[in-house]
C-alpha cells in the first residue's frame, strides 16, 4: 500500500538519512527543520521518501492526498498519561474552586483514593470501553504514540485489571502504546498506618505478577512528601530494575522532594512534573540521559505555579512536554491545547514546544528510532493540519483542533 501526499505547504521535523537525532536540547530546541512545498511517500505504513515538489519523481501510488495550504508533522508522542480510569472527579474540581488544595482533598480520601474506589468497582470490559473512547479522542487531536500508567488499583487485582486493559489497547489500537506500573501512586486506606507493608506488597506480590504476565514496560513511583519519599522510591525503583523495568518517576510536583536526584541516580528514563526545580535539580540532570518531562496542563488545572521551562532549556537541557491526562489534576489529553499553555505560560517558542512533543516525546518512551521525526524508514505516524497560515498558528489558535487528518 502506497500513499503519496503532495503540495505540502511545509513538511516539518525532517531528518536526512545521515542524521540520527535521538533528542534535542538547549538552543537546538528552537530549531525545527522543514521543507517548503513538499511531498511525502508512505509505503506499508513507513516513510518511504520525501522532498521538495520540484524533486518529485514519477510515482505510482494506491492513494493520493493533496495537502495544499496544509502542514505535515510527525504525530504527537504523549509520554505521560493516566488515560485508563473509571469516571471523572468533577466534584473535586468544585472543591478546589471553593478553596481546598490538592493535598487537602487527598487527606479527605479524595484524589487518587477516590479514583481507586471507582476503578476497583468497575467491570474490566467497561473500563476498556471507556479508555478506548478516550484514546480515540486524543488520536483525533494528533496523538500518534502514548504512555499509559496503572496506579488507580492500589491492590493486586486492581493493578492487574488496569494493566490488562492497557495491554488490550496495545493489541487493538493503531498506535504504539507503552505501559507503566504505578502501584506506588498513593497508599491505600488499608495501609495508611502500614506504609512499609504496602511497599512489601508491591515488591513481593504485585510486581512479580506484572512481570510474569509482561504487562508493563516501566516502573513508576510518585516520589513526593506525604506519598513515597526518597528511601521508599529508591527501594521500589531497585525492585523494578530486577525485572528489567526502567524507571519513569513522578518528581517534584508539590515540593523539592529529592525525586529528580533519585531518578537520575537510578538511571530513570524520565523525571516528570518538575514544578519545583532549582539549580540542584538542573545540575543533577546535566550529562545524563534522563529526560525532564513537564506537565503544565496539571499546573494549569490545579492553579499551581508553572515549571521553569526557560531555565531548564537555557541550561542546555532537553525538555519534553506531556499531558498527564487523568481524572483529577488534568482531565485533558489535548496536545494542541498543551502547546498553547507551553507557549503562553512557560514562554516556550512554538518550535521548542513542538520539539518537546515530537522528537523528545518519542525519546521519553524509547520510540526515538520509530517516531518523532520525518525520516526514511520511520513509522508514518503523521499529522496533516487544516489549512493554516503558519506553524505558530497551532498554539495561537488555542482550544481548537488544528488536525484535519491523522495517519498511523
């Protein structure tokens, strides 16, 4: 099957055969290579070739797409989501409007514990149906690869239920999906006074079962004061490594928790959230392969201060953006809206923001050899926009979907 896209106004994030970019960092994040008036040929879901229209060879194809006035980009790679959940938490949204903090709600049994109660009561088939609907929604907004976490089960049966739903999504959806095991998301009520007992349950009972069934790619921990602090986090990450699960951890959302340094120490693939980042955290990330992943959608929805993206980029580090799609702190998987927030609130340029959800997003879930740039031999996960005047129009036109067609 061959599909030829022609008359592309601009083809963005192009990479030559001689290049082998894994991520972009620092000043390079402001550079987004492109070709004006371009064509691209897809063969069997792979990028076969591309170039300027003046170089278009005589080509036979099974399908043709005229992209006059439209941009073509790599599909978004969303490296941090909690897309599998059992219903919304809109009541807590109202509580926050009335003055309760995220931590206040959690202490009252809301937050993650609220989602856990709902999830453990829901049938697995219904959970799958709800999750598939959400997945289709974000795919229509341009998402072409996604990571999904467990963490609303908080018990053996609930965690396995979530991870099996994620596995079924992997088997049925037309995009790459990575799964993260996040039983260390919160302490369940039964273990509120026995935190060591819950950690033992994760390590001795749940983790071996997850590994035996091959249900997770990564090990995740919510490293935060009042949740899993650094010693507990390190013990859990070490246990995950024994089963070949690389760390991808929540770090420094609410406090300077030491989570960034713990992630670097244990060679985490990424450290995510990073509302609380200073020189110590930045210094610890320099010279490492650990990706800083910012989740400004959650800061927006919770009314928190935003991550210091400019400081991180200007320090020469890479930045990845992800949605954190979840029912409590960010009930949106809308990456075009995320780009608007990143540009207006984090002061990232459109080029930096798009690098953060394409090449760097792919790197944060180990898909950099498959996704994230337009390169011969890579997967043809592509976005064709509506007719728009410029790349900057994507974040400028906030709240609207710039995507006309997604190719997976």
